[in-house]
C-alpha cells in the first residue's frame, strides 16, 4: 500500500499551527523589542546622519543592533527557521504600521493654523525606503540566522558555552549587518533616490564603506550587550522555555 502523502492544505495547517505555537513560546519582551526595533529602523532610515565622499550613515544604525541581538538569542534557543519566521512576522507588523502611518498622513489639517507637513513627510513614509529596508532586512535575517546556526554547530564539545555564543553572534551579526546595510543602501540611494529625490544619490563606494562601518559599529553594540543575550539564553534553557514547541516538532518528526 502506498502511504498517503500530506496534501498542501494539511502542510499549510501544520505550518500555521507550528508558527502560532512558536510565537506563543518566545517570551513576549523579546518579541516586543524585536518588532519595535524593526519599526524604528524603518523610520530612522529616512535621515542621513553623516555623509561625505567616502562615508554615509543613516539613522537606522542606532537601533539595528537590537534586532540582530534578538535574532541571535532566538536562533540559539529555537533555531534559524524559527528566528526567520519571527523576522517575517516583524516585517508584516512593520508594513501594517506603515500603512496606518500613511493613512494618518493623508488626513487634512484641522485648521489653517496647524502645520503637520513635517509629521506627514516622516510618518507618511517613502515607498522605496520601505521596499528597500524590507528586502534588505529579510535577506540579512536569513544570512544572520543560518550563519549563526552553522557556526554554532562547530562547537560540539560545549555548544552552550559563552565562547560558542559570542563567536556565532559576532560573526553572524557582522555579516548580516553588512548585507543589510549594503542591500538597503544600493537599492535606496543608488537605484531609487536618483530618480525620486532630484538626483540625490550615494556612490557605490559610499554604500560599501557605509556597510562596513555600520556593521562594525553595530558589532560594537553587540559586543557590549552580548553578555545580556547569553544570560537570556541560559535562563531560557534552564527554565525550558518553549518546551511545548519543541515537543510539537518532535511529534512531527515521528509522524
């Protein structure tokens, strides 16, 4: 007798159940901080902080380290696929918030004495900044999460030790941040900005140097806060955080 292969519908239901269980299992403070950091990155990316012939840095650099620290913690405990799912969830929430911001910016001023042009310009957003940041973040999340996991597999003797955590976090963060910055800068400031911002653009050299410098600065923040991330991972392991999620994954493997 042939075994009945799972249908698309059954696989989709299983995926939904697994995802819902995952989001319930990840402690809410981490989910909240992660989602807030993704939304903040999108808003802060509207402003260039530093720009000269070699270097250009946008405001997103001040908060993006938090997103990657959260991903590193989730990847260590739940795995790279789980962390990528959380990244997709954060992007969906960010897109929803951008839609709400945009709708609010469309409302007319209540009186001629009020001027919300600055508010509307910032919170109304720019579609190509949103597109560039979303593509860049999703790509960098996949790179960060699976690089983190792959490096962690090399520490067979003590995979839960501090050396293993900082090594996988530092390397994956730098690589992920570099591609996040590079993809965003190229798309936003080389492809779209020259068309829609009256010729304003970054050079490719600026994009690369921005990406390297940004990744280095964000790595410094990762180094500063990685002890906290390591303590969170140890706490989650000690308290068996997400055990229902892991039990469900084991049941799926046995079916």
